[in-house]
C-alpha cells in the first residue's frame, strides 16, 4: 500500500507534535532535528523501510540508525506510531525521566527497536557501516533467501564533521557497501550557529571521492523525497542523499535557527506551531485516522517476515543461521581440548603470538569470528590461517583490512556485533585505544560482544618510544564499566582469556598483549583466569608477601618471589589477568588470595599505579607514572626498575619495617 | 644559492644512507619513508624552507612537521646535515637507544629543531593546522614584519586515512590557511600492503572539496618537485602536493613494498642499495662535499633572521611580541585583584559559568588567550565578551568556532601552543575527551600549555543520559602523566584553577566543570587550590572522619559533615580540586590533611571509585562504577546515592565498626 502525499503530511506532523510535546514536558531535549527530518523519515518508513513492529529483532529487517541521536524523539515517535510495543505513549510522556525507556539519547538496551545507541556523533554512521558489512558477509554465507536487507542512516552535520565519518565512509566505499544508505539532514545549522561558521566543505563531492553515489532532495517535498529514496534504494553503491531541510520545520518563529536545536520550544511557540500545522489534538494524542495510517505500515514487513520464516524453516542452513544470530557459540568442547595440547611443552612466545595461535584454533571452530586490524595485521597477529580477506569481491572472507582507521574499526565492530550473526574482533596497538576509546565505551554500554586485540601493551615494545608506549591505558580501560580488560601472562592465560571473551555475550573484552616473548608459567589445564586473579604459586615459607602481577610482569614476580623465598620471606605470586572478574568473586575467595593485615601486598604492573591501592594500599605499587622512552625493552625495564634486583630491596624494606 | 639537481641527488642519498645505517644499527625503525621522501625533503630544505640551524627557535622560521613520525630518520638526517647542534652524528649512531635524543619517533622535548612530537598518525597534520592558525593570528596582531612564515608538512597515507585529518583539513579550508602546505608521500603502501587493500579514495578530490588547492609531482624528479613546491608556495590556498614516490627508494630489491616500511633492510640489501646509489662512504660518514652542500643551506635563513631581528628591535610592539613568544604572562596582579571582588557575595553558579566569568576577566588582561569550542560555545561557556571570532576574514579574532571536531581542535591547540605566542583553550563536553584523548596525551607529552575546558562533568548533566554522562573520564584523565586535572567546587576554586592552569607553562590542564549550579563554599582569598587539596572546613568535635570531595560533591560533603557533626562525629571536609598538585606536596602536609589511622577517610566523587583507595583505603569510596541514566540531575543524584541521607549511615557504620 502506498499512501499518497496528502496523507503523509499529517503523519509527519504527528512526529512533530510528539517531539514538541515530549521535549516541552521534559523541559529538556532536541526538537529541531525530529521536526526537520519528520517528512523524510515518514517517507522512509511509509515507502521504503522493511520492518515489522511485531518482531523488532527479525534478522532480515532493514536496519535504521539514527546517527544524530540527540533527535531521539524522531525514533521514539516512529517506533510508537508504527506500533512497536515499546515505547508506549506513556513512555513518551516520560521522555528523559527516570525509568522511561525514552532516554535522552536512544539506547539499544532499553528499546528493542533501537538498533544501536547513538548520541556520540559520527558513531551511528560508523556502526551502520559495520551492520552493512555483517549483512554482506552473512549474505555470502547464507544466500539471498535468508539475508537481504539494507541499512538506512539519518546523519546530521555533526556526524559528517566528526573525523570518524571519514573513516566510515572510506571503508564503505572501498568495500562497495551498496546497501548502505545515508540520509543527510542538510539543515545548515549547528549548535553554534550557521554551518558556515565552521565548515565550507562540499560534502557530496567528498562522498563521491570515496566512491559513493550522491543524490539530493527537498526534504519537505514528499514527491521529491520519495524519488530520491527510490533512487537511493536502487543504487548499487553506498549512497548519500542530501535532504535539504529546515531545522525545527513547523515552528513558525524559531525554525531555521540554532535556537530550535536543543531546547524546548516553549508554550507560545508550540501554540504557534500547532496553528501553523493545523494540529488540534491534545498533547500526546494522535488522531485516530493518522494513527491508523501509521499502523498500517507494518503489514508489508509482516508479510515479508512470514515469507522469510518459511524460507528459514526450509533452508538446510537455517539452524546454523539461527545459532549465529542468537549469539550462541558452537556446541562441543573441541576448543578446550585443542588448547589442552599446549600444556605440554614450553611456549615462550609473546602473548600477541599466543593470541594468533588461539585464533588458528578458534577460527575454524567458530566460523562467526570476523577478524581484522587497523593496518597492523602482522604486528597484532590477528589473522588466522584459514581467514580469507573480506573484500568487495569476496564478502565471504572473514578478515577485514580496516586500514588506518582505529575509531572507524571499533565502531564498525560494534555495528557488526549488534547486527548479529558475527563475533567481531580487531587489533591495533594498545596505545591507540585512545583513538577509539569512545567506541570501546559504546561497546560496553551497548553490551556488545566485541573483542579488542590490543598489542604492544607496555614499555616492553621498546624502541618506538613514549608516543607508542602505553602507561595509563590498561588502568584507564579498567575504569570503563562493563568492559573486561584481560592482560594474560603467558600462552595458557591467553587461551583462557580468549575463551572468556567469547563466552561473554553481553560485554566487550580487551586483550592487552605483549610484543615481547614471555615465559610460559602455567602448565595446568584448570580455567583459572575465570576467577580474575588466582594464586599462581604459593609461598613455601610462611606467607609474608603477596605479589600481584599482570601480563608480562608475572614472570618478573616469580623471580622476585624466588629471591624473597631465598631470604626466608614466604611470598605468594598472584596472577591477575582480569581485575573486573576478580571484583566479582566472593569475599572469602578475595580474602584468601589477597591475605590479611599480616602480609605486605605488592602490585607489579608496567603502567599507572593509581588504582592498584585497591589491593595493595599500605604495601607497594610497582609501576610507571611517567611517560616512557625510546630504547630496547630490556634497557627500559631496567631503567624503570622492573628487575628483581631493583624490586626485592623495596619489598624487604616494607617487610622489615 | 640554488643547487642544481646533479648536486641534490647525492644530498638526498645522504639521507638514505643515514636512514639505512641508523635503522640497521638499532635493528629497529622505519627506513622506507625517509628513503622514499628523501628527494622531496631535499628540495624542500634546499630551495623552499626558511630556517636557520643556528636558531632553531627563531620565531619567524617556517615550521616543518613530519606528520609521518615513524620516518623519524628523515628529520634527524635533515637537522644533522643542515647543521643544527642537535642531533649530532653520535646521536644518530645511537638512534633508538637509551639517552639518545634520536628517539623512535621525533620528540619536541628532546631536539629543539623538532617542532612537535609525531608518530600518532594524523596528529602532526592537525598540529600544523594549529601552527598555521597561530601564524595568521600573530600576523594580524603584529604585522608582516614580525610574522610571515609558512608551515610545511610531510604526511603519509596513514595520516590521511585517520579521521582527524578530515577535521584538520576542514578547519584549514574554512579558515583559508593559505600558508599551510602538505606534502603527501603518495607511495601507495601501508603496513598491511598496497593501499588498495583498505582504501579507494581520490584523496586530492577530497581536499578540493574542502577548499584546498591540489598539485602533484614525481617525487623522484628534482625539477618536477621544485616546480610543484614553488607552485605550492605561491598558492594562496592551503595546498596539498601529491608526491608520487617509491617507498624505500634506493633499496633495489625491497623498494616499493611494505617490507621496507618498518624493519631494517639487512646487511645484504644495504650493500645492494649502496651499490645502486653509488654510495661508497663508510656507515654514518658523509662525504665532505656533500656535507658542505647541506651546510650551505642555512645561510639564506641566517640572513633572513638577521633582518628579522633588526625589524624586531625597531618595532614598537617588539617587546610585547617577545613576551608572548616566550610564554611569559603579563606582569602585574590585576587578575588576582579582580578575582578578589568575587569573594564578597554568594555566586551560586555552575562552574562552567564561573569559568566564563573568569574568562571575562582574563581575556582582556591576557590577550594571548585564544579560545574556542567544538560547537558547544553556549554550553561550555568558553567565549569571553571581548573575543571576536577568528575567521578567514579576521585573523585578529581570538575565538575559534572549531566545529564538531574535538580531536582536530585538541591537536590544533597543541600546534598553537607549540608555535608559541598564544595560549589556547578550548571546550567540549567532558565525555568527549574520549574523542580527543590522544591529543590531550600529546599535550602532556609535549609539555604544551593547553587548557581543556570540559563541562558537563558528571551525571549532574541530567537528561542527556549515559552516552553523555562522564563516569570514568575524570579518573582516567588523572592517569595521564604531566596533566593537571582540576575539578573546582565553586566560583572561587574555578578562578584559582584557571590561574594555576595559566601559570603552568610546561603542562596542559583540564578544567572539569559542572553544568548545574553549585553553592559558593569559599569566601577567602588565599590560593588554596595550589596545594591540590586543602581543609575546607575543620571538624568542630574531635576529628573522626575526613571527607574528601571534588567539584560538585564538595557542597554535598559539607552537608554530610553537618549531619555527622550533629551526631557528635567530628568531620573534616577536604576539597581536592587537583589530585596531581596534592601528590606534589610534602609528607607532612599530606599527613595533616589526610589524618592517620584514627580517622575514617571517605572520598565523594560522582565518578569511578577505582583510584580513590590511594587516599581512602580502609574507609569508603562514594562513587559511581556503572553507566549513568537519563533523568533530571536531582533524581540521578538520589538514585546513585549522592545525598547526605544516603551517605551518612554508610559512614556511621564505618565509624562505629
């Protein structure tokens, strides 16, 4: 069914009315964007988008990403009007209030119809790139019958000014993601004023330079919008549609100005807007015939879903497809058995190499793994032997050459994880977690299973010097809620941490891995890393010292303990590959591992000491609280006091004092 | 003097020889880029760049930024060959070894001729934008006689793939920075392989879309290079020169491949390269006639400098110009006196507003302040009344509309600070420090006086919800070495923190400021914030509790203390606006403030608790270790336990236990 344009106008005004009312009631929010893009969004949902309000997680739905997330009332209006269970009108009445799923910015974990959390500008667009990648990959695996959808994005000037958008569209252009369609809210207004204050760019020309098709339309002319969206849908290139709009369209005195961007219109202007729009319904009320038109839109998607489900049931790969989309790992314990083979000999390899060894085991067994690196494949050791490149010519490949685009990669991985059907992991140097930090945070906030393989995790990387040597990165990542930061000490812990990362469906993980070789210190097959920290070696004499170390410093802690024990000072060595998991242990376990007031606790980690007092206050924190330097690793460790000879006397002073 | 091209070729080969030899000796480093860009760099230094090796800090020199910092041997070679004091040939022999100023990546704090620290890709280019901005601003203030120089950049594919480059060149295009010239090392190779693996962009088209002029040349044809650089120098637009080069040029078997990017060539290939280049000198030796040609190049700059110094001496503004370039603040205590006026009444304003009030005092008195915001001027309260916009039409303005470009802004501010003559500050929401985190780190590493005005510093921002509410940001910024993180509690502390930030010539500062109004709790004029933490109110009963709070939680700590004191529990309230400055105090002061084993110490900060155990282990850490939520601020503070009624019982439990 196609609604004619005389019926679309009141539908769009319903979005405007809800947006005005909700922002006014909350006395907080952004009416300008929902009002400006109401017409475009109405055409998108009425004529183009494939969706079924009864099944917000239907795998073959089109994805809709509101990259300009501050305009959240647009998506809340659309979901409510088209008949999704959530949000209800009551939720919208409570926009931005405690407990309402209608948060200030759309949150994927509060409303099933919200594909991803947006608000941090540019990242919605970049996540959409990841969704479009996942779609093409799964299509290559499972065929058109199961996977055949598009990803539509609404982005504002802010999204297109943020650097990440350059990374995202470069990736999309190179990968020829023809099912990615971006509707640019070209309203020429930012918070500070007219866009000419800060930019003079020819945005479509830039998109064309990256291999995109560009179109434009009058964002308030339904026929023109429909034409442009149809052309966009038909294009085999990633497509930008410049929608020329008036911000706050419908508010007669404020539209077209930055005053309407992020503040309530006020009672007077709302009254004027209602008059101008001919909108007479009470606040939060939608006239029945307009609501009926909105509610009619899901029928096409419902039919498409029914047909799709029939195909799924008939497809020999249907069960495997459903497993992957559900996020369940393959059954069986092949993986654990294979890792067990490593317990025999000593593998004194860098943990980045250990990680590669893990991937060579995991990739064939967990085919939904899609790896990659931000142009450091050989350094991050992220490519498994079985992985072919994911390219425009071969979407079946499962290894992505992301290019020098850390932020774009991280956001794309978020999009892939949220799309479902793949488990993304990607590598860069740990120091460059700084470049993608907010995307890592959004992995955590969105409860997305993304694995960050972050190598060269300390001064142990050596000669590249302070710009490349993480000091504060490990501890600062630990501060992000719902993120597991793993720093394994050897090949066995690396395998354990990989398993724990994959077994965390609702949380991202960081694997902080060494460049330099490390001694294998574990030769047992118990999954000890799951405790977060554990006693690697117990004191032989009466315990006076507990050494707590992570990663490359665990082998050093063992040497320190050797010397202390030789002096008759009983010393436990605790490996703490994951502080977050240790925090989750019960009091008894923690007390046993950490010991009481009778022991001196010492943390050893080649990074910031701030934070270690949680476990070692009153004891010692061996770390580095200044920038590194350029020199071979062994010289740096000596220079910064990371030798048993330097550490033991410091501990002796504490024990005797 | 213009050297003909037959003499330039051996000069360029001297760069190649030094680069091969140094990387080989270090068994670490990147020979590919210096060898590939040796010809271009030789023409630049021989014919175009204005420099005087005897005066590396001469204010009117051209700036040269090696944005592709991994090619550090290029700049070390250039500085040594042209006759700068540093690096010496011995320094180059010790490339990447402990104590050598020839670090893996070029560091501005180790070698005076290195304008900025590069290596984190894209940031060199973005810092160059800031240098070019500072040049135009000072030119507008002091005229062509004192300020008339260009900024030349060498950037690689990595620099142009990173998102920050989009922000940087958009800013440069909008501001029409015609003295900014970028030489793109167009070698079509990245670490992972051919650039076509990860990008298909038409880079010059993108630059043109942003208002740049684009040129190209054969990067191994001296005449063509000279033509292109002359055209670039003559253009009144920011200019990109695509220099088509062969990575590792001169290494006959490895050139043109990613194998030559980041590893020593090996003895065999070096021998082959020497044969191919006709280079017969011993390692690290430069034939006398070639060195003489290089050493002759500085003469032109020396003459220009002499003429410039004569103009400076004769200029009525010469002393003021020199003051600003030296980084000295204006003399006098006008500022302190003006702030003193605030001690009288209660100004219960948000600290972001208090900061604006400070700026209105400071901007007229400290004219070298150049402010700005990443499109949040009204929210960050960063614009002082006297500041006019800095635009292409008026470079005399001192307020920059940076657009939605946090990372680009931060890097540009680094460039401005390193250029000298201005003190940059810029605003965004604290949460978006994540977007520019590595540039903040580079401010600290480079010892650059940049002031980050980061507002909306906790859940106190309210309705915008978890994407916008900092949780871990304050603590994670504290982890960055050489960065002062200030979180003032009221209007007086805000003024103090601004003064401390300006009085730190070798360190950047973060001002974490509230969106919401805060009670004025200080009414004295002593500069207490300089201690980092101080006793705001002493216990009236015997001290049993020390409450340590920051920012918006100080007023809460006072309420908590009121209740505790009412129950007879003596409670100090300590305000800790800057943990870093407190760490620098002597033991006695710290012990006095913190108290001994007889007190319960409690930290109160609406953010991560990890880290607070440094001061309050065994006591209580009142904080937030999960993501926030969308609701009015007062509801959020109640929900997260930030009320006296919620906190007091927790402390009572500790005191009695």
